[in-house]
């Protein structure tokens, strides 16, 4: 019974590791394939595109520096023309103040 319990724990760890790898690759793929001319990237867009929960998205971005870096870069450089102009306006407004 003891080895059966240890075997069950090991199976769960392998399954969890597999799920983690799949989720990691899914998030990375969605980010790297994101069209920068679409709306500004945010966690809700990522959640909808991956069908993962918002808390799962946040956990992966916090636990994997590479994902966080890709996310920040996409977020910074994405947005519609209107959003980009608004960002530029807000930046210039701050510099004047």
C-alpha cells in the first residue's frame, strides 16, 4: 500500500509537470504569435486566448521570467493606432507637466 501511495504521488507529479509544460508552451505561443496591431495585450486577452484562468496566467507570468519578459514586451509594443496615439499623447503630457 505504501509503494502504491508513492506511485500515485509520482504519477500526479508527472501529470502536473506535463500540464505545466503544455500551459507554458501555450502561453508562449499565444504571446509570440500576437498581432501587435491588435488591441493592447493584457492578461484578460491572454486568458481568453488560452482558455486558462486569470490566476493561472498570473502565476505563470510570475513564476517564469522568460514569459514575463515576452508579455511585457508584447504589452508595451501592441495596440491599435488609436491606443498608440493615446499613449504618445499621455507620455508627452507627462513630460510637459
